[in-house]
C-alpha cells in the first residue's frame, strides 16, 4: 500500500502531497494546481494506510466537494468499479463535504443537547423574511425604519462575528443596527419555537456544541485522523474554531488557500486565519505553490506588481509556465456608453474574424449596476451572452410550495412552512381562520400545528375549516408513512396526488407553455428526490431537505449550466473566482467602482487591501488576453460627472511608488508587514 506515484506533480506539489502528518499550510497561488494537490494528498494518505472514512476534507461548495470526491475516486481506481447492488456494503470513502453540510451532520446527532429537535428545519431566505416581517410588526417600527432584509443582513453579520443577541445592543452604532438589535433575540426565539435554524446558526450552534460540550467534541473529533480545509482564506470565526476543535488532539491539519484571493470579508471571512497559521501551529510546515499554469507571463507580471502593494500577506510571486504573451491593455473611453459600445464591437470582431468562441470571453465588473449597458449593446450586436444571478430553480413558486409541504411533513411544528401551504390549494382555511389559529398559538406559547390538534379550538371553526384541518392531518400521516415504509419518491407522488397541486397549476395559469413549465418543475422535484435516494446510504426526508437547503445557496450548478452555453459571460469579480477565460475585460476601472466607494470613504487600509485582492482575482482569471477599461465621465442622476482612474491602474503600471519595497523582507513563511 505504500507505493504512490507523484508523477506529473512539480516539486512543491509533490512535497505537499508527501507530507502526511502534523500541521501543513499549502499556499496555493492562482492557477497553481491546488485541487490536484488536495486530491493527490487524500489519495496518498489512503495509500499509506489511513482508512478513507477517517479523513475529513472540508470546502465551501457542494460542487467543489463533489469534484474532489470524484477525483480521489479516480486516483484510487474506483471510477470503473461496477455499481453496487442494493444491500451490498459501500466502498469506504473519505468524508468530503462543505462546512455547512458537516455542521448539519453534527447537529442532527447532537441538536438535543441545545434544546432543538433532531429533525430541525433549515430556513431559507424567504422563510427568514417571513419571521422578520412578523417581528418588525410586533415591534411597531415604522415601515421606513428598517426592512426585513436589512434586519437579516445585520443579524447575519453579527452571527458571522459570533455576536450573541445580548451583545448586539452594545455594539450597534446606527439606527438600523439598534432596530436590528431589538429584533435579534425575538428572531432567535422565533426560530427555536419553530424547531428551525438559519444558515448562520448551523455554524454557530456547531461551534457551541464543540466548545461547550467536551464529550461531544471528543466524540466528533475521534471520528477522523486527518482533516483538510480547502479555501482556508475564506473561513470565518466559527469555521476557524470548529476546525480547531476537531483537530486539537491529533493535530493532523492540512489547510490550502491563498491570502491574496481572500475577497469575502463582507460575509465574515477573516484573512488573518491564513496569515497567522504559523502562530496557531508553531511546528507547521509551509509549502508554496507559485508555478502558474493558467496565464501568460505578461498577465502575471501585472498581477504580481499589483498585489505587492498589500502590506500584510505571505510573500509569494506567481511564476508563469506559459510564454510572455501579449501585454495587457488599459483603454480609456469618453463615457460609459462608449466603453460598452467599443468593447462589444471588439467582441463581435473577435467572434467573426479571430474565430474565438463567445464562451471564451468574459466581461467582469465590480457592481451589479454596471452590466446594463453591456447587455443592451450585446443584444444590438446579436452577441449571445449569459449572466449569473438568474432565478434559482428552488425559488420558483410551485417548487417552494412543494418543499414547504415536505418541510412541514418532516417537522409539523415548522410554522413558516405550514402557514405557506395551509390553504394552498384552497381547503377552507382562509385568512380569517388562520389569523385566529395564530392568535391562539401565540397566546398559549405553542405552535399553530399544536393548536390544530386541540378539539376545543377546532370545534369553534366553520365546517369547511374543520374538514381542511382533518385533511391536513391525514395528508401528513399518509406521506410520513409512505416515506417510512416505501420510498421518498413514492411519498412525493402521494403528496402531489393528495394535494391535487397539478389542478391548482391548471387553475392559476392560462398559457399552456406556462402550465407545462410549472408541471415540469414538480417533476424535477421528484427527480431530485430519486437522485438523492440512489446515492444515499440511509435516505430520509430530513437528509433530502438538508441537501436542497444547502445546495440552494450555491451558484455552482448555475455556473455549470452557463458553461454549456456558447455565450459571452457577464459576471462580477466575486462570482468569477475559480473560473478562467482566454479573453477577459475588466470594466469600470475607476476609483469609486474599483476600489468601491465604500472602501474609499472608510479610509481603512484593510478595506482597500480587500479591493486590491479583488482586482488581483479579476486579473488572474485571464489566460491569454486582458483588457482593462475606464470611462472618463460617468452619469450620476442623469448628469455626466468626471471620474478618477482607479489607483490600481497607477500601481499596476509603475506610476505609484510602492512603500513595501523599502521595508525589510521578513523570514520566508511569515506574512510580511510594513
């Protein structure tokens, strides 16, 4: 079992793959073969005798986790094995998952220790907003004071920083934050009363279990001999502490990432975790991956020059495997209209005369307002394009209804889900009846479903409402039994049949195409359930609901769909991370756009440093051709206003003096500081 070939790996990659114990930091620059190193290292651990199921690899998206699992399987020769028969034991595999999926796994086992049911619900954004609206009504705040979405964003920021409800009021500084602080405790209590958690809670409550219940920490930590964390620069405080709790006994921790690509501070990521890894683990080995296989030398020269202006970073330089190539261009345009027209004209030329496929071209922008003009010009020029951010499959009305039914059947006290479907399709439980049931539930401090079990309350209702409640009870029982005794797919068929939801679609939509599309969506829910059952060891409704709740937050599947279309990509620099394109346009290179006006106004160097990293990520998406453009004037409220070229353009072109070149370089392996 000891032989493992590192053929095809460069020396630093091979060093990382062959380091099999103790703390290890792999600093993987853009385009340096990070995924290859992670998968080879997992395979090498297994080849050297570590049981696959004793390895935990954690990343940030289901797509990345799935690819990692597949590539490890290929290296170990599992790919061509015949599909196992029902009842046959599965081939042991490493546990590869996202942070949130791993947290759900831990919470399903130990949530009782925190007073939650094992079958807790995971609330998505619309579920959260439903609770937030209710809380703001209870607080009698004026409609203009704070929107439910603002309140949730502020609370999410606090949760990412591990700020508890009782601490929020002390750190709130703006009016909106004070309003959010007054609703935070109510919001948490409302979730708990419904046996539900939001996505931030999955991390917070797992952290609480692992740091406050030593017997649970030992039970979870003892399941693994090795832990690997991908994209370590994107970890927030909870993820950092969860990781430490799982590895502090055996200390076999390998983290892979690039501090120069840390661009998610706005959602809680803390670049200091990767910068201070050597302080946390003084005996850590550090391996630098600096050989870039993606971009030309000229593009990397520009990226290296820019990122060197950041004062706190690991001292590394990307080295090109490709030739020097064309020098990147910086182009000035009269205004934003001319910028869009000129770039689209160029793209049309590349497609028609240079035979470049549209899917090999990307226009990257900093803000969501920028693409409007480009969309207009691309349409005029008849250039196909795709844009990230279209409606998710799980955001469609009929899909949300079916998922709400399944969530309520799995966890009947899930009030948000119950109230969504209580009269959909109509069953005699209209607004007036529902309001009365809610009032009784609030008065008694119980859920609406528990009130529906009280004969003395139900007997007061009109006959139609009584029949509706009886029908709901029977529906819940029947679908639960079908799921337990037969299969989830058959349970879904029972649900569709008993609710007559297809008839509801026929009633609501006149156009045959619309009806067909909506019915196809219901079919896709059934397909998703069947696919989940096929791949799961012990499929159950809670597991399926957890899977779709977690995957619904990702853009990975959307990127896959877009990649199949032969069309120009329009996307933000944040969304472009992890992608690469032969031809890239970075547009709107102006102070106030990149760096963003918020960062410029804050006067905080760390905010500008994050924007510089974002620009670096944009540059390193380009493989062969890079163009950066700016408008000399840009309209605001209808008036043309002169712009200031982005400070990053001066840094890239050597027209800004870099104070870092005068500082003494620290020891290799320690982050450099001014």
